[in-house]
């Protein structure tokens, strides 16, 4: 097997040539900290594209092998296979000094990182490349980004799907073709730096259980505690803090690390303390009780209302969190009313040009212009039925050149690819020259305006219950963008601080919401809608800039919602009206009766991520 065949050797591709380690694992489940690796295959490839080594083995996980109907690995087949620690040294030798490559690389990487941690070893990987993220950047004309679909598109033979070694060989062909397309389009590789393996996030930990009860409100002076009350503790205590928290959790209380307007009571032996929690409690009017009172009340905690009861009802839209006033974005579209009809949850077929929507089926890349002019141009493209691209890809059909766009580095590629280059006059009457392109895909994603809503169908028991909200932007040289998520209850507050998902804590307590990093210009929030705790009413997906840059400097952010990691997008939105903002709400995924919906938000704030998180009840220490 070679990556240098078909006319373009990797050694001649400059930045696209690396020493690669192509990896595939089959696992007993989907949660890396809980489930185990059943088989692993690694193929080493040199910078010249030639294979230099290959290793594959079944593994005895010491547990139930999980979905045998998917991977075909029964307990009988795995019996007698080596354990991971017995082959970890060989796998490390294959990976060391190479770029880790996999289709949905974070999945394979996280599983191996946890296995190495169990074996008390480090995973010797410094950077990884996800062929799924690379394919999303290239955007070939396929109906989805599954390994088999891409293999068929690129003419790579696939013999045994879900066989680790065969999947790795197929991956080699897809990598070769994707690198060729990336070089043709001038796309930077989405290489992701990997943390050192002593990172505590890769030490197996038991999942945390969220509180099962609604918050009944404030503690009434002289009254009892009730299950679901949000209780915070500050200052020194006679009984250890850990024991107090454990007793509260056992009694059905929601033990919090922070104080907000929704806190039921603060436990403190020093009510006049200058601690931040005590000051916040005074400001919010939260009752303060001492440790002995808390212990006495723990002896008679009254029953609460389980979240399941609330989840079955159709509740009115919750109030927005108490946040600083947002800066003005242009032009703001009102959110649809709760009873407004929503689009059907099917993928829209590629439309022909229709009256009033002459850009239907076209994908337009805007280059140049001032920020305000470029925003207006992209808004006009969407109004005319088109999709506004944020990067050059194989799906771009037109380039709109605004003043100054000639100097954009992508113009050289645009000329080489012979893409139609338009000027601003084209948007005034695009029907004269714009014809719908030939159908390369069987469908196109629904294009949502700011404030637009779409239903997310959920099929429990299958992977379609998991939806990925992916944010992408033009690569940035001077700043980093972090995508985060907040799991909120009916009060628009996190149930616990761990319901804030970000780079430092990339997974919610139950593993139902995860942050996935596909590259420097793409991050996703994976949401398992079928397994979310009943208390979770909404997931807010946001982005924040690290440093002094603003979203006006970054430009447009594209979001897409797709079933699973490799599914085709059901909907897309381009959010680009921000100017001075440093944080932005990108999307909301929220319950509406039995349905889950996604709303494209695009609301920016001038303050930083810490202030945004505090508004949702997360305890952030500057």
C-alpha cells in the first residue's frame, strides 16, 4: 500500500508530507473513560507515502464486548487475545514521532489515551489529524462523510467494514485523496496538538450523577430543606467539605460550587466573610445558615419533585440568563414563537433556481470588503437562497469579489480552479447569470437565517440520537477560538459546574455532551439527545476568543447540525454580524415538548467567557 500513487507523491507536497500513523480501533461502546478497546490496527507511512510498518491485534477487554452486531467481536473471539497492557509497548513504538491519523480521530485518540493510562503509560503522540475534519474542509460532493461513502467516492476498495485493519487500509486511500484535494484548494491541514499523557482527564473516573429533583426555591427561615434545593458551602467547616457534600447529595440536595440567584441557601460559619460566595449571597438575598443548622436540617429533608415529571410537560420558554447587555448585532431577527411551525426534519433536496431565490443550490465565498460590507453581502446571498461559505472548498460555486479581495491569498487558487468571480452588481440581479448547478448531491442542508429554527429528529437506541453542532471559521494567525457548551435546567442555570463543557473539561458528567476538536478552525459539540438527563432543558453552544481580538476580526462563523460525527448536515447557518464582541452564543438546542430543536442564535457580548459562564451559574475564579 502506498500513498504516493496516482500521480502525486506526498514527498512533493511540502506541508502536506508527514510521517503518519493511521489508526483504527473497535470498541465496546462510545464513552472512552468507561468502555474498552476490542481491536486496534496501526499502519505506519513515511513522508514519501510508502508503508513502513503494520500492526493489528484483537484485545481481551475483560468486559462485555458491547454491540456485537456492529463490530462482530464476540466474547468467544476475544477470549485468549492479549490484554492492552501486553501490546501497549508495540503500539507506542508504531505511534512515536508520527502524526496520529484516524477517521473521527478524537474518538480513537481518546480511547487509546485511556487505555495507555490504565496501563500506566503515556500515549506518545504530539499531534493528530482527523480525516473526517479534513473531508469537511474539502467538502467533496458526497451525501455524507462516512468512511464507506468516501471510499466509494475516491474509488478505494473496502472489503470488511468495522474490521480495524481493513478500515485502516481504506483510511490510507482516503488520506491520499484528501491530501491531494487539500493541496489543490490550498487548505491548511487541521493538525491538532495533543496534551501530554499525564493529563488527569485521561485517568478513568466514575461518572457523576446529576440531581434528580427540580429546585423548589429558597430555604424559608425556620423551614425544612427539600430535595432539589441548590446548596453551596464556603469557608472552613468542622466536618470536612467532602463529607458535607456527600451527605447533601445522599439526601437529594443539589450541592453547588457557586452562588447565583437560584441558590436555595449558602452554608457558612462566617456569614460576614469577604469570600466571593458570601458577597454574592448577600447581593442576591440568598439565605445563609451555619454548619450546625445545615446538619440538623439534613436529618429531615422533605421529598422533592423529580425532573421526569417536568420533562413530560410542554413548558413555556424559559427566561434568558442574567447577563450583561449585549452589544448590537445587525440586523437581529426575532426568535420564532413557541407555537410557530418549524421545518420538517428531513434533509432538503437540492432545489432548482426559483423566483425570488435565484441562488438556490449555490455556495458563495465572499472575499474582501470592509467587515460591514462583507456582512451585508453574505446576508444578501442567504436572502437569495444561497449558502455563504467561510472557506474555499470543493462545494464553492461562486466567488464574490469585494474591494480589496484581490489581495486575498485564496484568489490564486480561485483562478486556478476557474471558479466564477462576481462583483457586487451580481447580487443586484443574479438571475441573469446564476443558474442552479448540476445536482452533485442528492440534497442540500437547510440554510437557517439568524434566529432560524429546525427540528432535530431523535431515534433512541441508534447513533441518530447523537447530534453534532460544528462551528468552523477561517484559520486565524493571531488568536484562538474556543467552543463551549452549557447544559441548563428550567431556570437557565447549570445544575452543577461540571455542566460547563470546555477545553479543560471536555465532557459533561454523564458523557452526554462532549467537546470535539477537529482542527484549529473547527470544533464540535456532540449531544446525545436520547440520553440527556431530564433536568437538562437546553444546551447553549457558544464561542469565545482568547486574547484581545474580536469576532469582527475573525469574520463569519459557520455552524452546522448533523446526525452523528460523519452524517450530512441537516442545517447550516453563517453568523457574521459581530463586531466588537469577544463571546458569542452560536446555537441553542432545546426541548419543546417531546421534540428537540436547534436555533441559530448569533448573539455577541463584549465581555469574556468568565462573565458569560457566571451568568449561567458556573463558579469561575479569575
